[in-house]
């Protein structure tokens, strides 16, 4: 925040949450045995991963195992949004696996504990290459309940899959095929080719495979011959939709005509191509998407900018980025930038530097558009004088969080890095910072996350958004609709020494799905994060720990002291379950010699009896609890920093469609040499057509 706006106010509304009284927790005896009476909300520890992991360990994020130039991907590690299921990869072979392969495992919570099962079935056809990592059946994507998973593997899980057996080694593996693993334990080959064999050659990467949030469909991109009408060889891969046991080419219209023959790809949003497939089967794709080679002579269609298309569930294909103007933009067509499709397929957000509608102002650089399926309408939402930085779009595509250096709404400061939210087409200011909102530093946790409806948003950034000196370290901020921005991890008088990180919900080097347990409660009441800084007196070491900020109260969720770091894996949408990983034996039954395990800090949780998910802790009773020491001088532990709103600015006037627009000359990126003219009465920046 600019010094001209003054320093942020410090309130005493936040304090460390006190221990819950013994008579208020039904699981109090178990909490005493675990040494967990200092946890808030009657929480107790549960061990999610099994003690016996076949001499392996939980791989909760990409590990540094490299073979030459090849680094294998171990798939996703994530918790379900309801907090009752966790999936993780491991190098161990355990839990009754029927194939002897390293793979992903799934733990489900039951009445007496967490039970772990393998996610891959027995091999139908023996694979001589099974020892090599490229063949391993790790889950690369999953439904939000972690019931359905997508595997890319050269192992044969179907008798129809005949292209996996044969020569292959670590650097030249057999072709991969795509399989879906369903909750009823069915395994289905979904990349079956026109020749009766698996198509193979499914490439790994964030744009090559997508699974719908409900697991009801999948998108694949391949150059292999999948359908009878496909050519035997092509250089440009195409996108295919698998749904209800059938596979179709995404760019093929019901009348048998194709959008073009220059390749198609799932539309890639802010994090991945995950939002390119809706739960109703709608597909957002881009075409042409020719590979990085010169197109064949005589095919000028391949030399144009890619455009954005929407395939509806009935097969209708709509060119959503086509110009709706009577007179097209004189600068010609430009490639759109896909932001997100709503999970239900009802609308789609994208930007373009091209004027596509009559009400798009001519004196701007980048425009935000919304396509609504209900009335087949393309609607102009907002114009930016310079290129904006979009941080996150909510799952229902109603809210887009964006950084811009112009004063575009009341409160915004010209020349500073302003955080805005585009709320159902209306731009609203949240906060300003003197430095960019860089969210790309320090994998895996630096992120921007919104609730499904967009009414809550959290970001980890080094920028000062509330008048707090971050010391160049990431801090966690929380925005809730109708409330001021707060810093959940800022402690007055203490300079941060380590990064404070969020969980994006899935640790994978490919898709950052945003559909799993992450860091933000769906109602915005709580945010979980990890840090190496001691934020409350009970945190007496410099190890990384997990905290939760809940309605203004800050609490430590991981044991202190503990011999090792704790890393946040995710939090259920109702904030009941908070998952973390650690090599430390948090519970007494964790006797695996320092392997990484997953734990749940659950409200009213715990399983008595030492069944692998509860029982006696590593130290017993109140002796485990830190003394009620006073905070260091000048430190207000758990205090909350709140952004002070600046003086109110006059809102931009609105008018009718066709009114003169108030904005900078098109293409002017020099903020110092140009000013946005004020709107007079009757002038408007847009006419937002379409249903709200």
C-alpha cells in the first residue's frame, strides 16, 4: 500500500486461540494421550498413510530423482474436498498390490481408521518394461472426490492393449495409453484406436490430458490414429473427448465437417487445461494448434492465429472468439487468451487484444469477454489500457482476480500494483502495493486461490498489501467479499524470515487442478498455510509448521517441538480436516524410521486404540504443551493487519450502449505520459449484454 494512503491500522481482533476446555471435547482423553490439548476446535491427529509402506515413502511433491535428462512424474498427491479421502504416490509396494508395481495409493477414512488401497489393478498382459518408471501407473488427474483417476502408462490393463509389449527401456519406453480407474474398481482403456489397438503416443504435459471434475469425461491430445476417419499419420495432434464410453474428435461437427486440419488442443487457462472440460461434457479448445514445424505447402489455414472454440454437449461447435462487429477491428484478428470455463459449462471467460463487440472501446489494449451459453451471447466486460496479470478465476467463472497498474476503479492507485476483482463484470478494487504481486516464486505453495463462488480469495505474495514490511518474504492475505483485506500471517514487530506458503491443492509437476483440498475454506472463514517463522509463543523452533487462521484467530496445528518440518497438503472446504506431511513421528504408532507420512488434524478427530490412525502420541499429557509464555517485547502474536481503504473516489459514470468510452489511446503502455480522461455524465465504458 502506498505511503500516501497511510500505514494500515493494527487491530487487536486476532489472538492465538486458547486451548479448548476438557469438558467441551468428546475426544478429550484421546487429545490428552496425543499431547494435542493445545489444538483448537477439539482437533486431534490422525495418521492417514500406513506405517508399512513397503520400505517406501509418501511422495507428496515432485522429488529429485533424475535419470539422465529424464525426471519421472509421480502423479498427484491431494486430499478430497470433503476431507475423507487422500491420494498419494509412493515408491513402496504395499497395501496388497496385485501387480508388483510402484503406483498411487488411496486412503479412505472409516469408522475405525484410515484404510489404504492401491489404485491400479492386476496386469492383464505381462509387461517386460514394468521396471522402468515411464510405465508406472501413477494417477495424473482425479475427480474432486478422488474416486475416478486418469493414468497414462505403457502397462497393459486391458486385453485390447497390445502395443505395450515389446522393446523398450528407460529412455525409449513403450507408447503410453490412457486409462480411467472408476470407483467400482473398473479400469477402462479410453485411447483405443481405430485399428482395434490402443492408440499410444499420448504425451505427458498439462495440455495433453484433462479429467472432468466429476470424473465423467476426459480430454486427450494425440497424433495417433484414434478414429477410422483419422489419417494414418499426421504431424498435428488433435483433442479427443471421451464420455459415456465413446470417443469423438473435439473439433468434428455433427455434419462431419472439421474446424480445420491444423491441429487442436484443450484450451489452457491460468493454471492448466483443467477447466477446458465441464461436467456436462462441454469442451473449450483452441485451433489451429500446429506443432513447432513449418506447415505443409498449400495449407494457408495453418498460418492464422489460433481461435477459441466451444463444443457443446450435443456436438454443436461455436467460435466464441469470432468478431461480432459489423466492421471488424482494423488491426485484424488476434489470438485470444483463455481464462476459464465454468465447471457446469454455462459460461466462458477469455481476453483478447482485438475489439470483438460493438461496445469494446477503441482506446484500450486488452479486453475481457464472457461467452454465455444460455443465450449464445458474447459480452464485453472490461478494458485494460495495458496488459493485466490475471491471478485466479473462480470455478463458476463469476469472479476474476487481476493485477493492473492503472486506477481503474475507486481506490485504485495509478502507478502502483493494484489488486482488483472482476465481479460479475464489475471491476472492484481490493488493495494496492508498491511492488508486483509475484506469485511464481518458491514452488510448491506460492499461489492465488479463490472459493468456488469467488466470494473469498487468498494469495501468498511478497508484496505489502496492508502496510506491513514483508522483508521480501511471502505472506498470506485473505479477501472476503464485503470485508477489508487482512494479512493472516503478519505479526506486528516481527520481520518475516521465511516464506509463508499456501497449498494449491495438488502437488504435481503437471496440472494444478484447484479442485482438491487446498488452503481456503469455501466460505472464506479460514485459511491454512505453512511457514518456518514462529507466529505464536507455542511455536518454539525454526522448523516449518502449519497454521490456520479461522475467523480472526491464529492457531498452530503441528506439534511443537517436533523433530522435522511439516508441510501443508491441503484443507477440506469446511476447514474440518487439515492435511500435512512430515517425517516426524507425530503419533506413537509411526515407527517407520523417518519415512514421510500424511496426517490429518481433524475437528473432533482421532481413533482410540492405536489402530494406525490415532492412539497414544509421541509424548503424553500436558507435559507436551508449551508454557504460557509472554510474547517477545513489541510482538502482538496472531494480530491481524487490515488494509485501510483510501479516500473515496468518484465512480465512473455509466451510460447507454454506443456512448463515448473513456479510456487511454489504444496501445499506449506508458503510464507516466498518458492519463485516463474522466467520464462525463452519460458516458460509459461498456454495455454489458447478456444475462447476469
